[in-house]
């Protein structure tokens, strides 16, 4: 047991020994640096791809929003026109007691040239 304690105390099983068996400290730091650069590069590629995808989605939704806005304006214009025609007809029937002419009451006037 005394030999085992000396073996452990000398650092044979410490982390430094394991690293020194596989690679030197310089090689380990170089490996760690290269690994960090590669991981950050992959993260950059992922975030760039995600940003481009989201930007394309935003542009497509902006075009769709503009088309819906134009369609809404057309519907509002049509609604205001129909309401105005209905209002005029309602006023003519109620206040002036006017009615729409029936078949024989319609007279067509043609201009001869």
C-alpha cells in the first residue's frame, strides 16, 4: 500500500500525467483553440442560415400584408359606394315617395343622328 500511495502522490494518475501521455500542453492548447474556432464557425453558419431564412419569410409576409391592405381598401371603397347608392334609394322612397318604374312606365329616348 505504501508503494501505491507513493505512485499516486508522485502524480502518475493525475490529469497532467494523462494529458502528457497523449499530447503536450502546447498540443492540447492548440487542439482546444482549433476546436473552439470550428465550433464558433459552425455556430456562425447556423445563425447566418437562420437569419437568411427569417429575412425571406419577413419579405414574403410583407408582400402578402401589402396585398391584403390593397384588397381591404378596395372593399372599403366598394362598401362606401354601395352604402351611398342604398342611402339615395332609401331617401328617394321614404322622403320623396319615389318608386322604381315598372316595365311600361320606362320610356327610352334615342337621339337620331
